[in-house]
C-alpha cells in the first residue's frame, strides 16, 4: 500500500470534493496538515471537509482571525486551526489543541507554525499550482502510523 500519492484537481470544486472524500474516511484522532502557499485552496479543501462532516454548518469561515473553529462532525468533533498568525508554537495550547487531540479530527492550516509540536502520526496534504490557472496538484503523504490514506484508497 502506497504511503503517498498525487492528484490533479482541475478547479476549486474538485479541491472541495477532495475535502469531502477525506471527511468520509475520517475518524477521531485523525490529523490532516494542510500545506500550500496563500490562495492554493487550503480553506476550500477544509470547507469541503467540514460541510461533509457537519452539513448543518451553514457557513465555514476561514479561522484566520479566530485561529480555530470547531464543528460537531458525524465522526467526532472537527477542529479547524489556521496557524498563519501564530507567533510561537507554544501558543497552540491556548487554542485547545490538547483537547482536540483527545477525540477530535484536526485540520491544521500553516502547520509549519507548530514546529516540533507537530503530531507524529498525521496525513500531510500539500496543494500547489496545477497545469491550468485554476487547477491544483495535491500531494498526500501518510506520516507515522496514520492509516488515513489506506482508508481513503480502500473505502469500506
């Protein structure tokens, strides 16, 4: 079983759809680190994920200013962190990160801000420019003991 794969996403709708596919295979304590430059679609992917897990969430704003948004997801609480404005990795504890790790499903934008506090077992998803102006390329890599890729590739 491959521990990584790459997808071509032709537009923002496909990026959100990938988020929904990830949500369908998510379970408590899954951690998704979302990487990519500004405007690559990290929030669009997270929005697709949250809408699939918590359809009653009529709006899924970017947590750029609040730093974290939580949702009651079908598989467990979904914690959406945007760490762009984090100045020190230790600030993550003030945002409820420890509580999220207990039974939550975590989506973390700008995970580099975690530094050495990044969870060991995780799925890393990097969005980069695709072959068209609106397209993106997504690289997914399972790190540590994360089984999320296997569940995504073999839905049961």
